[in-house]
């Protein structure tokens, strides 16, 4: 059996997670990690070689799918369309408001080069997007609810660390239990941002820093904390390293709705994730969709797609015949 040749662009938490996921995929092999760092300084978990990002064009013939593991803010908007010129690619671009623009840029580059690209692959956007789509299709008379957490928000944690006087920080997004139970009961509540989630911050202050000013800066920060009930705890670096070193996350997608001529019957669809490691789970989703990208390109498809365009059978290593016998 010919194995799907996977390459990784970027080697942070996400890149290491992809390396692990590919290692356990019997139909795949990892052929290299491409980095902007000095490749000689990068020691991979499995011993796979590292190369300079500039080497991609000359090595693209040996790559079936490249999984991009950079950030959505500064890396993927330029990297994904650029690398789509040389090989099939997929990314985890998660800036929701900019997905249509990113899709158009990647679609143009991939079609011109005759390659297949998948963007915004992960759990949200990604698996949660699929569940919202299924829910709306099945229960057109209804409402969507998405709750995130309890989990570490890396973006919000970084925003806290940028406040003067902050040495380190972790921020947790926490669903409000009362809101969750209202939705589970099929009550179809109208919920504000503040009613759905709270935020809890664990902050290490620099010596002599004004903790009251730091707390005020956090709680009033626009677009991050000002619309939420936020609790701030000041702790030592040792406590942060001991008690908050992981990157857990998760969440729940609901679709509530009614059926019947008079809407007399209520229904609740619930899809839940509880993740010990946000980046490792996201990496596993990316790896499954890399299989789909390879198969679609083998069929002659090009351009950009999202998880909403991919049939589930393309993700699974088993054949269609095996899936029909075991899953239907």
C-alpha cells in the first residue's frame, strides 16, 4: 500500500501534535518538517528531518499533502496561498470573520497550480461547524447554541501577558451552568454574551507591579473581557507552572428545535468535546482531513474546500465497502 506522504510547516504545539497523529496513522508517513528556524536546531520527536521553509518548492514532488501549523493572525493568510502553489495543503485558520476572504485567496492560488487546499480545519471552525450544519438542516425551526470550555484560551492568555506588569498568565473560558441547563431542557433561551460564559484569569505579576491596575485593565479590555463576568487571581510563577501547564479545552454545540404541524414536539441535539490537549486534538482532525485532501486530489479535484464540503468517508482509513459493513 502506497502511504500518503505528509509534510508539516511549523513545529510548535500543533506541529508536534500532527507528528504524533501521523506516526499512528498506518496509511501515512511523515517526510519532513519545514521551519523558519535553523533546521539544525530543531529536534523532532520521531527523528524526521527538518528543512528550511525555502526548500518547499524544490521538494514539493515528494509531498502529497502539507499540513500548515502556523498562526491565523500572521502566518496562514500568506503561507497557505503561497504554499498551495507547490503542493496540496490544509490549515486550521480560525479567524471566523476573515474565512471568506482567506478562502478566496487560497482557492485562486490552488486552482491556478492544480492543487487541492482545505482551510479552517479543526474543531471550531471544523467539527463544530459540521454539527451546526447538520442541526440546522435537520431542525430548520430552531436555534443554535455554542459553548466553549472549560478550557485555556491561548489568545486571551496572550492578551493578558501584554499588559504592563504581567509576567505570565492563563485564562480559562467557562460555560455558565444555568445557561447550559436551560438549553438542554429545550427552553430555547435568548442569551447574552455575559449569560453564556465567564472568564477566569490566573496572573503572575512582576515584582512591584500594581495588581489593582492590572485587574482593572483585564476586566475592561474591549473585545476580550469587558462583556464577561471576569475573575482575576494573582498567583506565583511556581503555582502557574504547577497547576496550569496543560492546554485543555472543549465545548458543546446544541441545536434545539421543534417538529409537527403546530411545533408540538421539542428536540435537542448535543455534541460535546472534552479535550486534555487542544493542539493535539486539533492535530488529529487535521491529519484525518489530510487523508481527504489526498483522496480528492487523486480524483482530480482542485481549488479550496472546507469541512462542509467533505463527505465523512474521505476521512476514514477504511474503504467504502468496509465502512458500509461496520458503521451503517
